[in-house]
C-alpha cells in the first residue's frame, strides 16, 4: 500500500489561514434607530361649554305650563279681580260695547291669523266654545328645548367645582340651526329652565326667546339650539388625529414620558372643539401627546419627540371652535370601529 506524504509546509499554511480567518474582525450589526414622532404639549385652554339640544318653536302664549302653576293661578286671580273692579265702574259703557261687539269678533292680540274654522254667514254663539280661527303672535317667538337631567346635573356640578364659569342663565347665548341646516340670523336668550323632570323621558324643558321680525320661525317648526352655558378655563385640547379608541370604545392616546418612552393613556373626552377633543381626565398639563408617527411605536418603546407640524385650522365655525353638542360626546359607531382597529394595531 502506497502512502503519499503531504509536505509539512502545506499543512502549516492551511492551518494558519483557517486560524487567521477565525480570529479576524467580526462585522458589527447596524445601530438601532430611534423612531422620531411628532408631539403636542397640552396646556389648559379656555373653551366655551356649548350644548346642542333639539326643540320646537311655539307662539308667544303661556299655554305651555312653563311657570309654576300656583304662581300662574295667583297672577290670573289677581288680574281677574282687577278686571272685575274696572268692569264694575264702567258697567254701562261695557254693556253698550258688548252689544255692539256682537257684530264683530276682534282678536285680543296682534299676530298672524290661521285658516278659518267657520264659513261667512255661519251661526255662532258667545256661550258656545266655537273656534273661529287661531291668531298667533310670531314676534317674538318661543323655542322650547329638551335637555336630559343627567346633562343638566353634570353642568351644575362643574359650575360648583369652578371648572365652568357662567354669567347667569338669562345671559347665556342661544343660536338656532334651522331644518335646512342654515343658522338663524338672530341670537336668543334663555328665559328659564323647568324644575321638574319628565318621568317618561328623563328630561327637563328649557325655554328661549327669539326676535322674529322676518317671520322665519313658525310655530311647530323643528330646530336645534346651541347654548353657550359657560367657559371651561382649564380644558386640555388634543388634536383628533392623536386620539384613537380601544376595543371597548374608550378614547386612548400615546404619551411620551420624561424618559422619552411611550405610555398608553385611557382618556375621558367630553366633546369636540374645532379639530380637537376636549379631554377631561387621563392627561396632565405639560404631557406630550403623539399625534404623528403613532404607527411606528408601541407602549414602552423609546422615541425621539419633535414638535408636530399640523395643518392650520380651517376657516369658519370649526376654526372658531364651535363645539359639537352633546351628540358628539360619544363617538359614532363607524368612528369607534375604525379607531379601535388602529388602537389594537398600536398595542
């Protein structure tokens, strides 16, 4: 058997090559990139508290039981007694006027008359409750609104705690949105809020009065009213793009802490103000909320916060911060579903 000998110098060279390759410099991994996110720093801002309520117009009469029944009865009795005293002193003159008045029917108020319920020449008697027609005073005109007792209780509590300031119910401004979506040109004033809760609806009646010189408002018309009830001087505003909703529908936001790490906060947002949400709890003044780049980060991740570059607010009512009313206190179903999807992805 023949054995070939390999020169020692070839073995040594191969071994040295393998050793040098093993001991050579290793290729290092690229450094981890810290994602950059746009943030806004929330600070207390004065925001008007506006509630939008449904309602209907009614003519200028007291038939709505809008005041205390006892007070109304007392006023009617006093007026009746005074009228009786005057009538007693002018009995002879009144008798002649009554006899003459049988030929004419005069409306006790100035207003717009509706359709006639009887035809010319029809027989009517003073002792019978025969309706001839209806005359309604249209300038000014009442607007009766309904507000849930829960919303009214919440507002009163915020006023007592000093979170909302108001100059009084009679000075509150009321604006109307008509059936066609246009705003009514006149601004009304609140007259009173009922002290009794309707047991069937759980709501209270609020009455406002409006000038109606152009006869735009007609009795029975459906309207929506926006009532500026006060000012929340410590409101925290967060752009809507920075708030999502979890699977339960609760609003959430990603906040950058002092260590530049991301934390998930659950919020309570009451209403919208322009393009922002009014946050009642879950945030503190000075918190940095992520509004750009939320899809790149997760809770617990380290980020590089920079000031967010947001577009300027649009002109019009939205830019002036006309808040949506109580209907916007809860996000719509489509909004919630879409936001929940985004929140689950962020988690």
